[in-house]
C-alpha cells in the first residue's frame, strides 16, 4: 500500500458517534474473551519469536483480550445513503467551547507551538486545529482499552466491511506496534486507553505512527503522547513534515467549477490528490481564484456536500491540504482542522512586534 493510513481513520465516525442518539434496535452482546483462536496463536508465536518475548505469556495475554462488539460496530462505514454534510460537520468543531479551549491551549503552549513551527515549518494554527478536532485539547482521548480494541480488530474484524482483509491486516500490524510501544515505554498494555480504533493520547496517534513519528518535544527524555501536550505538539508537526508539508504554502484556494458536467466530473475524479495545474484548470473551464492562478504546483478539485438544499462547497486543495489528510483520509476532516485553527487564531490577541514588547522590570 502506497499510503499508510497512519492515524485514526475514523474521527468522523467517532465524532458522529459522540453526538448520535443511542437508539439501536437491539442491545449488543456482552464482550467475551477472544480465546486461543488459531490466527491469534500464530500471531503471538511469530511476534514473540521475532521480539524474543515469552510466547506462552503473549498467547495468554491476547487470548484474554475481550472481543468488543461495540468496536466492531464503530469500525463499519456509515450506511449507504448516509449523506455527508460539511455545514453540519463544521458546526460540531467550530463552536464557541472548542474555540475557547483552543485559544487557552494556544496561550498556554505558545512557546512550544512557535518552536514546532520554526523547527518543522508547520504553522501553529494547523497543529492547534488537529489537536482540537482530534481530542478537544486533551479532553476526549478515548475510553476503550486499546489492547481489547486492537485485538478485536486484528482477530475478529467484521467480515461485512468492504475492505475487511486489508483493514484486519492493518490492525494486526498496529497491535504488534502497540505491544512494542508498551514495552519500550513501560506502559501496561492492559491499562492503556484510547479510541475504538486504538488511537492514543492528545494527538490520537496510532501505535505505529507513535513509534515512527512521535518526538520528545518537552525534553524530559521520554515521548509521552498520553500526558504531555508539548510532546503532542512536536509530534503532530513532525508527522506533517514527514508527509511533505511545504512551509509557507497555503492549504487551499477558492474556485468556480466548469459548467460542463463531463469536465466537472473529470476534475473531481482524483478527489483529494493534487492533480492539476492552474493552467489545466482554466483550460477545462474552471475559474481558479487569482491567488490559485499564481500557484506553482498541482491542485486537487474538492467538493464537499452540504445536504440536499445547499450547494456543495468547492475548493482547490494544495499539497498541504493533502498532507493534512494523511492524518485522516477525509477532505471534511482536513477542512475542519484548517478552519478550526484559523478561527482559534482569529480569537487571539494581535501579535506584539518584538521591538514594542515591554522590557522586563528592573
Ligand atoms: Ca517528553
């Protein structure tokens, strides 16, 4: 697979679940231990052998992990016919309480955000947007036992999922990463909590992303995404830089799509992947904004639905828009991150020029 779905693939679903009314037809069965099923035993033996761990102990630990029906329910894509709605999605994140929390987070961690921006080239507002959408600034980091959640998805992934084999393989890999991460950081795998998909801490990194991209940004010698917001700030910036963030480039521009339906469909086909130059867009009958016409690089034509009564929102995504979707493969997610960051920034007091800063007393 070319792209690694590094982080929680389902913040959208998580957010939906948090706000949906709990009206399910029948109650879910009680969780039961997974037991020593063949795939689990083979996984335990292989991992234990590769890591020189006690195979019997790992088999036992994984066999006792609970098979969580709720996790299997949450991992399924939204039902066919469930309309996406950017306006509704946006309103869940760009709202007064989250803006206030974001402004407080920015004020408290101003130095770390500035340091991350200067080291990795990722603007503070994008980091603030991601941590705000992911966990409401550390307030909602997930209540599932990650060992149970990942073991469920690794060994009893719902077969009705359209990409079941691929996703199950991904979660087996993440389970192995989680077990290594716990050993490396002195965490008890049975105690760690996170999202239903196994995403961890302030930035909701999947275990593999933590091991690959997280950094110790508060300088205490440990990477701690569970309890250190400063480590989370540095890690988010490092992650985006690793996926190709271009310092100084905007995330998106405005555009008018061509009237011709076939040309419109052609431009929308590559979805979030930047595929067209400004000249190609103009030749197809689209009208990029003046700034987009000056853009040096490819852009993606992105359309977000607003329900049956409102026209869709359209924009031109740059490489940096695409990089935000490496955190979560969704244009809705990326635009929520970007708009939340901008809105929090707008709430902040105007920056004081260095020369005008009051000197220390004495
Ligand atoms: Ca640290």
